[in-house]
C-alpha cells in the first residue's frame, strides 16, 4: 500500500511540482490549497506525513500544526519561505519534525521524508488473542475461527482497540477519540456503523459471538 502524504500549500505551481515528485517516488500525494481545508483533511483522513506551508489563507500553518499534533502522531515537515530563526524556533516548539526553507532541494526534502517515514514504521510483531480471534500486529492480519478475515484499515484499528481492552466496557466516546484520533462532539453513530461492519465479517459470517452491546454503556469483547 502506498504511503500517503498531504501537501498543504497555496502556491499551485509549487504544490504541483511537489505532488509530481512525490508520486514519482511512489508515494500517494494529496494537495490542499488553504489552511482551513488542509486542517480539515488532515484530521479527517489518514496520512503518513504532512508537508505544511506556514503562510496560508484561511488558517496559518502554525495553527494547523498545533491542532494536528494535538490530535495525531503524524510527522509534519514545515516547508516555507520564512527563514528567520524565531520562525524556526516556533515551528519546532509547536511540534514540527523538520523545518525546511524554500527554495529547498528536492533531494533534501525526500531524504527528510524517508527518514521520518522509516522512524514511524510499526515495530510490533506480537499476536493479540481473544477467544477464537488472532491478530498479527506485524502483518496486520486477522484470523478468526481458523479463517482469514479481510478488514479495512478503520475496521482493523477498531478491532485491535477492542481486543487490547478486552473484558472491559468501552464507551462510544472513548472508541471514537482513540480509534478516530480526534475529539468529537455530537453524534457517535459512526462507531455503531463500524461495529456493525465488524459483526458482519466476524459474528455473522463465521458464527461466533465476539462483540457485545451493553445498552447505555458501550461495547465489550470478552476473552472466552
């Protein structure tokens, strides 16, 4: 699966150059041209890395950086024309993993990207077990009742979270903030939808009873 990089850059030509370079290196690249849309996309979707300009319309880069780092453990490279020492200090203090100034050699940028993505590769090789369920964290594979189960990334993340917290009642709000990785206010139906997806692929298809609903409380997966 391609590693995905979000480019938040208001200079369309420069953003396009970055996108083409990244795609040529085998990455998936998405571009957003203003700060508000960039922040919304960064919080709503899963990216392996973010390239972030500081001087953006709607919302500036430091505000975006602060909100993203508060919500997710995604590496961020600031790529900006602002080269003052205090700008760099603020960028690093706010959570930037690298601070590069334009014009930046593409080879340097790609080296920084490779270093950050290598640093963030998962190192887990353990197998989580719960009743007839086995999850290989290193391979991101799921076996239930002896059968391989194909899950989407979000279904997999939800199942791992439930199994890590097996035998404990987990509220919808806790699931949402932990699995979707952002604070949520309002409707939590998205959790119910994904629980239904999991039940369709595990409980219903394989004839097992794994995920229980405790009315008014949340969900539990028992190790039985």
